[in-house]
C-alpha cells in the first residue's frame, strides 16, 4: 500500500469523521444506565464484543471487496436483531458513502451498512484489504470508548489504555473467517434504549 492510500485510510478510519457516529452508543448507554457496565469491566466487555459482533463486521468489510454490496447489506440486516443498532449502522453507512463519494469522486452505493460501505470505499480507492479491516475495527473500538467517556467516569488516560490493550483482540477479530455471532446483551440493551428516561445517544 502506497503512502497516498495509507493517508486516505487514516482519514476514512478517523473515529471523528463527520458522519454522526458520536451520536450512537449501540446499547452502551442502556448497559451503563442499568449498572451492567462501568470502567472496571469495560475492557472485558469490549474484548467479548470484538470476538463476536466486531468479528462479524470484519467479515463483511472483507466480503465487500468482492462486490455485491446490496446483497451483503441485506444479509447483515438480517443478522442485526435490534432495529436500533441496525438502523444506526445503515444511517452511518449512508452518510459515509455520501461523504466519500463527494470527496473522492467514487460511486459507493447508498443505503449500505457502515462496514460494507467502508469496505466498498477501501476497495474502490485501492486500499489494502487487511489494513482496511484493521482500521475499521480500530475506529469502531475508539468510537465506543469515546461514548463511554461521556457515560461513565472514564478519564483520557484510562480510555487510551483500554484501546491500547485491545490491539491483540482487534487483530484476532480481523482474521475471523466464519460468522459466529451471539450477542444477546448488547442487542437487548439496544432494544431497551428507547425506554430510558434520559438519553444522550440515539442508539
């Protein structure tokens, strides 16, 4: 991968890319509100999340390199049981595709899940597949940890340490070959999110 491709990947995988990701917690807000998630078990939770949900997303980033993004998006929708997380993923994918198409003159299809739009963009821009998967997972973890900083007493150093410690789990998730995702806790948390009395996040 040349330097230009690397720089493009760094920009696309920035967790602060303006697509609205900061408005979504993917069920974390419910877990914190109900006392099931705090700084003491955050790293363990995210390790398990990487082994299941993130590993599935990594597979769809890879699959998008071969094409058929619309079909892949329909399959991923069927695998995301909570409508809140499903709609959040589609919303982020739509905004990501619109952004990339406007700045890179690509033709990424709209209405794709985020992981599929990301993989499609990386493929269109000639970005290395393995690097794209790792970068996608890295920014996903960084985004969730950032959400937790707004939900719990998690300082900057502690947050950075969590992301740093998860690097081996990110690498392992990126190498997953078969989908085997069972994540009832975050799925149920996403479903329960609309019932919270006060909310900082959309999902």
